[in-house]
C-alpha cells in the first residue's frame, strides 16, 4: 500500500508514475488526499475536545476542593456535552479512516524508473538470454503426449479425483518432481536462505498484508466457513511471518525459502497455450523471500536474478529474462523480472519464475519495520522470487531432454532422482 504522506506530498508524481501502468489515477488520488484532509481535520477537532475535557476535569477537582459546587456542576455539564461530541467525532474519524484505507487498497505500487512503457506482455524488454535451444528428433512430442507415453503424469486421473488442472504424478514422474523440490531447496539454503515450512491456508489479514486481497480474491480458493484462503504462492505465508514485526537494522537482510503447493483458480484460462503442465490449479513451487534495507534492495534484486540464472544454467535449459513493462507488472510490484524457458517441442517460451522488488508497498500493509541506527522505525523493503515453479520447468525438461530412447535426466538432478533416464 502506498504511504498516504507520500501521496499527499507528491500527487503529480504518483499520477504520472501510475500512468506507466496505463492507469488514470487522478480522480482516486484526489479522493485519497481529500479523505486524508478530512481525517486529519476531524482528528484535530477530537484532540482539542479531549484536551479541553482533561482541563475541565482538573478545574472541577479544584472547584470541588474550594467548595464551589455550583460552578463545578456547570463544568460537569460541559464535560457531558464534550463526551458526546468526542464519541461522535471518534466514530466519524474511524469511518473516514476506513474509507481512506479502502481507497488506498485500490492503488497499485508505483513502477520503478527503469520499468519500460507498455500495455501488455508484448512490450516487455528482453534483457538476457542464455542456453542453446536443442534440435530434437523428428518424432519429438510436447510434454502432454510424452507423460502419457512413459506413464509419469496422469491428467485424466487427476480430473477424476478433483477436476482439470490437478494432475497426478506417478513413478519416475513423482520422483523427478521431488528431486526438483529438493534440488531447489538445497540451492537456496546453500545461498544463505533459511528454510521454513508454513501453512498452506492463510487468513484474510495475511492476504491483505501481501496484496493478494482485495486485488486477486477472484483467483484464490476461499474456504468460506472458516474464511481462510488456499495460498497462491509461498510468498503469502512466508512474508506474513514478519507482519507487525520491528526488526533491528542489524537483523537485515532476512533471507527465507519455502516449498509449498500453490492453488490458483485461473478463471477463464482455456486453449492450447494452457494445455498440460502449462497452467494448473494446483502446482508445486519453491520460493525465496528477502526483507531488505531500502538502500540495498535493488542490489539484492540483482542477486536474486543471478541466483535463479545459476539454477537454470545448471539445468542446462535455454532461458531468457524479461523486464516487465508497466502494463504487465503485478499489482504490488515496483520492478519485476520474468524468467522464461524455451520449450522446443511447443516452439514457445514458458514463464517459470518472477523475481520482484515491492519496495515498501507490502511492508506498509504488513507494518513491517526496522529500527535504524538513530532509533527511528523505518519501513523495510520486501522482495520475492520463484526458485522455481515446477510445472513449466518440468515441462521444459521433459520436452527439451527427450530422445528416441527416452527422457534424459539433467546431470545435476541425477543424484536426487537415482536414475538417468525415463524410458
């Protein structure tokens, strides 16, 4: 959530920055500022009445001691009137504050200066590409055919149990999935990330804390009886570990990693481009989250990008990195890099990771702060990245490593799998 003081003092800057997201924010910014002025004016009036009431209480005590009960009675009547006024003003202030908060929830994060202009994914900027695209044999197939041929993933069985988008991993497919999870976690912990296991359902406060609510509630599975949400990513519970926390500056940075299943409704997703593992309602992902000092967060973002690059280099998958344009960035992000793996069998790029800096946007919602060297509380910066999302990585391995003899396992994964080929 944007800080109200920043909006109030930089209205034109906010409007211009959000225009990069193709959002005309002039009206909402003006409404936010007007609500904030009303809230502050109401609070001043309330504070004055409370101060007057405190003074009256002292005066009444002095009058009673002096035996001037008649004068004390007049002042008591005034305190009764002030009490009613203060109650009404407090209710008004709370109502204005609630309306202001709801308005602020509708404003996305401001894009960083280096975010390119653009309206859609077509306008994203390719900033890096690595790896050789393999030349496959004549009978090469997409992964949804290969997994049936080798009986390692069963989409129909998952559909029987739950519905479309909930595959069942079998035999060497399940072992390869587990191998990827363990490999990703080992890479992350070796890089200094502390592994945690977190709940797979979160409460409403957690969803608001990281910005999934109210922006993405239609994409989240909602257990309505208990008002809990299945997590769309480990980012939500992991970042919320630090909600309402005040860290010491010496505690920074805080590096955390977690493996979780992820659940997304993906409403309206149909067609060949989401076939097989390309888009699922339940999938596995390993996440990295960082809590950083504001002066070091972009250096940390670059480090996260290099970390993910190192994993893909070891997997020997062809990939590219995109800097997302303003029109394609997530609601909470200030700057996002997407990693995409090239699927030779599908002849298309598949997104497999997003690495983002949210600056203070999430921290402001979370009330995640650190105490600086002068003893003042400052909002921290939060960052997160997929390291990595499994379905499309798995699709890339299955398709790019296929041979007439079977699916060869990347060398770095063989100690985790216990086999060299799926045939």
